[in-house]
């Protein structure tokens, strides 16, 4: 899920170039991952907003299982949006009154909270932690920010960090891209807010009357890695794709109805096209929130996208529903796995072949790799979009030319299916590509394209 600078996108192409598609069968859930823990998490959240939708307070409960053979003595919550405050004196995400464990002081710039469990949790054992939660959305048109009357609330719910063979993943926040890494979970979120505010959210929502002048939005989302929402006096436009996916477009007052309809058309077509290539979109609907004041092109969350009016940006963000959303990865360590794959999918949607695009590659240094982590790109921020997005998708176009279009299409589809609701690594993809190449060794290909792992 990435913040996309507009310069990362190529010029928009008309919707007429999108191909008509059918759909493949919905894949089954992935087997339990014993490498990464805690898993099988259920998040139950109840929050009430102030009159503006920018301040929320309530309670969150998380039930989880230790899926690893190694005992689990503690868990970590990631409070990503505390990056946007002043640590430790003024944090927009406040966790208090923790139950089910003992909380330590905030670490990693106030974005990580260790909770020691009463006793180490054995494999397949389940535990529950709970806490009171406060959210104060800061000013600014951002993935977590308030643009006038409109609040965007991404990464605000604390989620469980991941422990694997390398230990706990507690990467620092990056505003240049993403630091996010979480496992498939279920969310049950109740949002009490003024009736005058529309509240688009991850999952499928049902509205019921609350207290006088208020509405209760109940959103349920299964098999997602995160949950995001927005609140404001949006205008809503709704449509259904040919394959039956509902898309709701919410626009701020500065965006025209014609632009909203155009983006709705792109969204429905792109969802169907990506479904054809990688496997059927597994959620009933998608919400698209349009605000031309964003400093980025778009940002994706499960079933929920923030976007400027740009068909290219929207097709890209919707492709992230597959690459990071369904097929996960550690976005801080290996941003290439979702950004390049998503930009490649966007090219395919617009019938772009990337002819000769690798010929314009120029490396800044011998240490620059397609698979460099966000720590490298934060130190070389001017190269992030060029290399990870641009060179990254060019490498995949080159791989398609080497394998052949049919074999590459099969590889991408089957790779998504085999990692559905799981986690992808560079090593996994290289192994799958080599299997698709058969007796043709890809060793020199990886070296030439600087794909390590």
C-alpha cells in the first residue's frame, strides 16, 4: 500500500482501451502460516466520533493465536500514525487501560507498543488483549489527515506486528513509501458518527440510526491486513462492475460529478481486469475516496482507496488489492514486491508492453538494487519512484519477453493463487519464475536486473 507521487504514473489512457474480461473462481483461504505469528487475529473495535469526524474514542479488542512452534511471550502493537505527532508528548493515537497483558513504554518513535503476556503462549493457543483507543486526526490532506471537513483515517487502528524467523518486524515509519507488514485478519468495526457525515470504510458496511442526529456504521471485513475509513460530507456515486463488484465513489465538494463517474467507470473495469489476471477479487465491494488536495496520487487499503482524479493512479491502487492486500509482503524490506508488481499490472490494464523500457536504466551506484529496502530509499528518496516503480515494472516486462506472454500470464496468476492471503518473498517469486522458465536458467536475468534475494 503505497503513497504514490503523481510523477510515478504515466499519462492516463482512456477507459476504452481496457479489455473485456471474465472471472476465475475465487481461491480458498491459505493454510495457516507457522513461520509468522501471531496469526488468525480477530479485531473488534467500537469508536465514537466528535461532531467533525476528526476525533474518535472507544475500545479495541484483539484475539489471536500463536501459530508458531516457538512460544510467544509478548506481542507488539503498531501505532503507525504516531509518526504524525510529537513523540512522546503529543501522539495522535493513544492506547490506554491495556488488559490481557502488561504494556511497556512506546518505542520506535512511539509507533510500537510491547505487551507482555501473562505467560508465554504455546503453539495453537489463543489469547486476547484489549485497550481503550483515542484517535485525533491531524490537519493535512494525507492518508492520515484532515482536509477541511474531510478526515482520512488510514493506519489508525493498532494492528499486531509480525514475528518470523528474523524476529519481530518493528521497522520505522516511512512517509516515502510504506513500512507496513501484517497478516490476514478479520475486523468487526462499529463507528458512531454524526448523520451528516458519510463514512466509507474497509469491508461491507450497514448503517443504522443512533442517538439523535447520529448514525452507527457497522463494517465487517474478513481476510484483510488492515482497516481504514474516512469521514466527511462526501457525495456518493455507486455502480456495479460487469462481474458484480459494487464500487462506491465518495468525492469532496471540489470534484465534479463527471469526474466521479469517470473514476467509477475506471474502478469497475480495473477490478474486473485485475480479477481476470490474478484471481477473483474476494470482497463484495470497494470504496474510492476522491480528494484532489492529496500530495500523492493515491493510497490503498483493503477494499478502500484514497485517490486524486487520475485513472492511472486508480488502476494502480486497485491492483494493490492483490499485491500487498491479498498477496502480502514486508513493505519496508521489499517494496519491489508490491510496487513493481502493481505498476506492471497497471501497464497490462492499459495495454502497455514496456517495449525497450529497460534500455533507459541508469544505476546511481553499485549498491542500488531493485530489491533495496525502504531504509535505502529514504536515504535516496529521489530514486525511489524511478527504480522501484519504473525499473521494477520494466524488469517484469523483460521477464515476460523472456518467458513468453502466455507463460508469464500463467506465472503471475498462479503465483497470486499460491500466495493467496499469505506472504510473498523475493526468494519465493524467483523460485516460481525459475520453475516457469524450465531448463532456461534465470541467474543472469536476476543479476542484470539487480534482483537480490
